[in-house]
C-alpha cells in the first residue's frame, strides 16, 4: 500500500529506530506505515519496553503504551501487538486492517522456507545484504527436495543480487546461473551477464552470450540497459552503480568510471560497517 502520511499526532523529539533495518519513525503515522509494510521484519522481541516508552513519552499515547505492556505479557505473537497499534488511530481504515490481518494469517501458514525468503527479501529491499545473504544461505543449505524449482531458483537469484551488491562477483555469477538453471527466468540470465560484463571486454561477453544462443542484439540490449542506469549514482544500489561503471569503461569514459568506482568503494565500506553492527 502507498499513501501520503498526514501527521495528526505528536511529532517525537527523538525518533524510534528499528535496528535491523536502521529505519526511523517520528510519529504514530510513520510507525503505522512501517508496521503495515514490514511485518515480516518485526519480531516480538523488538516490541519491547523501549518502543512502549517511546509511544508513551515521545508521541503522547500513554493509553496505547499501557495496553501494549499488558498485552505483551499475555500473547506470544507480534501480530497481536501490531494490530493493537494499528487500531489505536485512524491512519488505516478498518477494512485495510482486516486485509493486514488476513495477509498475516496467510503468512503463518507458509512453509518455514517461504517465510524465511520473505524475511530475506525484506532485508534485501533495505540493502541489508549481509543479513539477507545469511537467510538465503540457510534456505539453500537446508533445502528439501520437495521445494519447488522455481522457488529455489528465485532464492538463488536474490542471493546473487546480495552477492553482487557486496561485490562478491564470482559468487554472484554462480548464483545467477544456478537460478537460471532452476527457474528458467531470463532475468536471472541477464543478471549473470550484468556481472560477467564487469570483468570482461565486449568480445569476451559476446562469446559467452553465444554459449546461451544469444546474439549481438542481446549484447546491444544489455549495453543499452546498463547505459540507461540512473545518473545519480548515490541513489543507486552498488550493483547498479557497478553496471553503469562498466558501461563507462567500455565506452572509454574513464573519468566517470573512476568517479563511480570511488563512490562504489566508499559506499561499500559504509554499508559493510553498518551491516556488521
């Protein structure tokens, strides 16, 4: 869901930070929006006195805080606490909260591997690549032969994205190829060639493409897609920045290539430092 956040409650003097995603919320409306869209990343252990105190003292909702304290001692499920928060105001309509509850109930009926993948996908969306990778690895290491090939292919694909964003280039290539073997999705094969292009010249890339019965048109399309990447490199993922840097290198634009690689290395250091906390 997407909506404009209209703040009708007290603005906190200090934000509440969800440590696993590093996301800050500054009022009740932002808290509701975060909950509604990130339930799989919120564990009951994260719904602690620190959050309840923040709700009471920072956004001026003492009655809600008291209810949450009492409820936390009675329930085993984070969902019960989250629904209580959503119901405390009018940011979401009753029908929207009903939809939220139904989605959560469906989530609880998923297999352990399916639930883990949704959690890892959530971390991937927040660029928490190390956390995401560890969960994908757990799914892969404990996979059952009963798991759907497409599902496992998608796990490998997202694991490759996490690897690429950590500049684990060899792992990224291997995971993309394994993904394509399982899900037969052209996006996985494209991901492989995106990473392959970061290490090789045009002739070598074309030779590799021919192994997969891909012609020069596919090469041109690949280069166009890389070249069309967002010019504002600081708004891009490391993987996307790497793609654009490769395009600059292959087009002899070494000044922009060096600039992008400096930013990539700097951002990689910053993100690794944050993820290691």
